[in-house]
């Protein structure tokens, strides 16, 4: 009995907090409405210009598709001093001669959606690997496949390893629900690409190499990357 009452009180408190946060949100920016915990800071993210607005209508039949948030993503807090370790770092991958662009564009800091800012890799399952040149604690990754139009990329698998051959690795994201990329069955959601990129919480996993798989998208079998950021220290 006592336990139930406490839980109810706690739930009430949460609802009230949520209500307060939501009512604050329109007045203040999301970043200032939510205070960083001690020793933490919001990721220093610089977002590109959005190229489309509103809820995409042209994506049908994609299973386990995450609903758009309908508002800016809340800040992500990581230990103070965390920075993008991927900028300017070397990239290798399964398609070293892309159809459009060059692999080095994936870590050049340009995140715009326009033609000339994205790399087009061959069809079906492809991977890219970034060498951070040293082992780091990695707290978050943000990546943009494409954001000129609303799209869903399939078999998005992200792994972190200390081994260039990835004999051992930690999977930090996997939405390949049928193991077609042969990296194991994932449970993460499909999502619509936007100018905010996809942010994943990598929980301080240590590693030197990050590898990202994809297997085409809802509009074609091809794979695209605009930028990958790896936040750590
Ligand atoms: Ca880029
Ligand atoms: Ca699949």
C-alpha cells in the first residue's frame, strides 16, 4: 500500500516536472530550460540549415519508424571538455571510390544538405570506418546521411572498436531488424533523417575506430553520408 502511494506521488512529481519543462520550452531555448548536471555540458553542436520542414508524407511501409519529436532535440549532456574527435580524421570503407564525392568529405565539417556536400556510396550494405588515431572515451555520435528530403536509411549499425579489424567491438546502434547486414539483429528504431542528424548516446565506450553500416534507403539502394561527428575525450 505504502509503496503504491509513493509511486503515485513520484509519478505525479514527474508529470508536474514534465509540464513545467514543457511550459518553459517556448519562452526559453531548449538549452537554457534544462540545466546541465555538475561537471557536464551540452554537446557543442553546430547544426546545418534545414532543407525541409514538417512531417514527411512520402514514407510508407517502414516498420518501427520513430515519430518525429515535433520540436528541437533537447540538449545532450556529456562531460565538460568533450569535442568532435572525428573532424579531419581518415576514413576507409567498403566503397573507396564513391559514385559522388570523396570519403574525406564525411569528416570535413560541412553538414549542409546540398549537392556537393554529400558522398554517394554504392548500393546495398556498405560501411565506413573512421580512425580517431588514439583511444578515447566516446560519449555521443551525431551523423547525417542525407537531409535534402525526408528519408529513412536501412540497416544503420554503429560499432566502436580498438581493433582496426573489428574482431571485437561494441555495438552502439543497430536498426537492422533481420540481420541482412550480418552484424547481428538490432532493436533500435528506424528514423527520418533531418538537419539535426541522428544523435546516439555511446555511454563512454572506449575505442579508436568507429564503423557505420547502412543498406540503402527508402528512395534508393544507394548509401549517403554528409558528416559523422564523434564526441569524446
Ligand atoms: Ca561533410
Ligand atoms: Ca535489414
